């Protein structure tokens, strides 16, 4: 592209998927340092992108304004931020395709084949059939029409001084030292991504005994009381859990970067964030696909665990016809997770 191209990334949600798309931003900025780069995103995950050092602007697209009048408002909003030379639709859905079309971008790049869902392909005039299996690498293949070949999947996550001050104050009050906690993300929006509760107790207590790590029980909106109850169950001599403070996504990034030594959880946004920061991460998969959703970022240190013998494995079912809620990952044992943590953390951290 000649001059200073204006390129819009379209990935509206969710948190983990936005993190998966960050390597697209990194690759664009490295290949086209003079480009004007924008990102169309819903409120919520937008906090990860606001003030991002590789991004020129964030275009906030309302979540539920898809009436004819709402589409006109979205069109007006996108074109106020334009003109756009290209839109890269990383999401591959009807609504993201509409956003790319309404942006007025001359070149609209999206997926071909199964990665293009619903009627997304109708809105694209440049389609890429990905060859990679991991979605992070698939996303990078969308840059080929711009002359950018896939390379290392680097994800830049950022925070500002206020974000850092917020979590440092919490850490001082809670007597949390740098790199001293094990992040436990025991909750999920899908009932099929929930791991049996008693296994969290085993993992937390073993990590405290073997590696001296204090359990940090993460939670999202509406989950504080459940997290507090789990922390109370985990509590034992030599294992005193702590809850994080209320945070924005950037504040959460600051907390994980500074105070988390390892992370355990399912296929969720907070766990992908930890992996993208290079935190040793054990990720458990049930109905989603470990090969597709593995956090294959350039600096990631992770292990994925999935019981492929389960009939729901890889189906992406939010509700399972084969298991009661919370039992799709019964084939993932606490012992397997503890062993994966041991491998990632190494013998040098193990207490006799």
C-alpha cells in the first residue's frame, strides 16, 4: 500500500478472541510502521485496546444496535473515523462482516471456507482460506493480501501508571509479593467449561505445598461471592488464598504481569491473557478444541489438557447433551494439572 494506509481491524468480542487477534495488530504495525491502524470493537473488551501503543484509534461499536436505524448509526460512526483502505475481519460472523462493509473500506479481507460463518463471506471482496489449525495463526494468514506473511504471533498487552498503582496498592495491603501467586480461573460463561470444584482444591493446595504459591482466585462480573466461597474451601494450613481487587482489563493485565507466577483455567479470556504475557499456563479444554484455541503466542509457555474420548470434545457446545452441567471436563484429573504445573515451573521452584 502506498502512502499512509488506513486499516481497520474488526474483532468486536470477546475478551479471549480480542487477545487472539492482537498478533494481527502487532504484525501490521511492524510491517507498516506508518499505517493508521484502527480497531472496531464492542465496549467491554475495548478496555484492552484503549491507549494501546500500537493502535491509532478504537472505534466503539454498540453491542445491540442492529436495527436499520442502528446500522445507519454504525455506518456514520465508522465513516467519521475513515476513510479506510482496508478492513480485516478477524471475527468471521455476519455482524463483523456488516461492520467491515459499513466502514466503506475498499478492500474487505475475511476468511473463506469453514472459518467464515453465517453469511460473512457475502460482505468480503478478498477471502483467505487459512491453512493453520490454531486460530491465532489463522488470524495472521488474513494479512497475506496486504503482502504480510505470517510470522511469530506476538501479542502486546499494556497498562498505564494508574492501572499499575491500583494493583500495587492491593498487593501491598494483601502482602502479595512479585510473582508469588497461582492464578485460578475457576469460572466460565459456558457451563461446559466448568471443572469439578473439588479438583481446584487439590491443585491449589499442591501448588502451595510444592511451589510455595499463594492461590489467587479470579472472578468476573457477578462471580465475587462464588470466588469467595471457593477461596474459603481452599483455605488450609500453608495455603491461604486471596481474591484480586475489582479491576478493569488493563488493571488485570498489570496484576497478572507483576504478581502471577503461573495460571490454571479453562478456555477463557483471563487464561489466554496470562499465556499472552508469558506466564506459565495450564489450560483445560472440554467442548472447545485445544489445537484450535491453544495460546500459541510467541512468548507463551503453556500446556493444554483435553480428554478427546469425550463425545463433546471439540464440538464447541455451550450446553452438552452428554453430561450434566460442569462435568464435560471430568476426564481432566487434578493430578494431570499438578504434573503439568510441575513441568512448567521446573524443579528449581519445588519445595522439599
